[in-house]
C-alpha cells in the first residue's frame, strides 16, 4: 500500500536470498552487502542521476561476491553449467563466487539483450554518481526536517516517515539505515481531497510532479492526479487516503522548504 508499506529493505532482508531488488526511493544510505544480501539491483535514474535530464532506463547491480553458486548448482544452471555460447565456460568454476554473476551479466547478457546505454546517458549518470554521497545526506536531512515539522502541525492527521521515533519502522531504520533514511515523506491532511488540493495549489518552491528523488522537491496528491478516477472509499480501501500527499524532498535549504510547506498549510481551512 502506497501510504503505509515499508521499503523493500524492510521486507526482503534475509540471508536466504541470492538476489533482491531494493527500492531506490526508500533505501537511502543502505549498503546491501553489509547486511544479509548477496547481491542487489536498483534503479539509478532517480537519486543517482539527480535530475531527470533525459529519459533514462538504467540500473545497477551490487554484487558482494559472497554467494556460493556451486553449493546450489541445481538452482542456478546458467552459472553452474557450461555456456556453449561462450566457449563452454562454467562461470562459477572459472570466475568463482566473486566474479561469476557479474561476468555472466557483462559477457553474455549484455551481448544478448543489448542493455547498453547511449554515451550521453552514461555521461549524465556518471556525473550523478560523483556527487551522490553529498546529495544523499541533504535529501535525508531535508526529509527528516520536513517530517518533524509536519508531525507537529495541527492540520496534519499523520506522517509516514521511518526517521520519526513513533513510526512503525523506526527501529528497523535505526538498524539498517544509521546514516539517514531517505528524502520521501508521505502525510495525510485533515480535510481530505479538498485540503490536499489547496495545499498543492499554493506550494511555491515544491513542484507538482509524479517524479520522485529529484534534486528539486516534488509533491504529489494521488487523489487529484494519478488516482483521481477513484472515489474516496476506493482510495481508502487501497490504503491511499484522499488527503495523502507524497513529498520527495530535494536539495533546497530545509528552512526554505519548511517555509513553503507552512505557507501552503496556512491556506488550508
């Protein structure tokens, strides 16, 4: 459910998994190889790229090199039996745990599927990677500040943000994301769809976007945009209150961001 579900990290952390997908919005500072993931994939066209400079379908694979493929050979024949299309190589034997998976990805799968970016898109993503460690700290700082402000505001019914002590996933965030959780905050306004509409209309700094994890702050009220054909009852059944707002905090000054939130809330009756 959009408003209340934990991140993929919170539901998929298990030593039995060889491969998992990590939410690019919610994972924040998580380092998969330091917990129980052997490898993880994630989209990198959001936080990594920092802005939607172009339409990019891109991802990254993080491989810890610790998974013993040959111990589970029957489950992974693509890595543990000869690849006749590549000189009969058995990847797990030839390259070991540290290199089997990533070598197959680059030597065979990229060859067969053509998953290669254009030079311009690769250039954009490389620029984003160089500053990712600096930007993530700011996203997390702004998300925490916005969540704390919203949680104390009388016009806000509730806030979903794992960095808040009262959040159901706060203990897990403290364990897995000690350097900060993420920049995405969702909150429900008292007054439902109408109140959320007024709030969105009067935002000045934040942009109204379906996009998330941008360098600028992006807001979305599903009831008036992506889910506008649904009734309030249908939204509630789906776990998406009509007054829900999703805010992806950007790199602006947290003081400016909170000022914008405050002045928009002031217009809500």
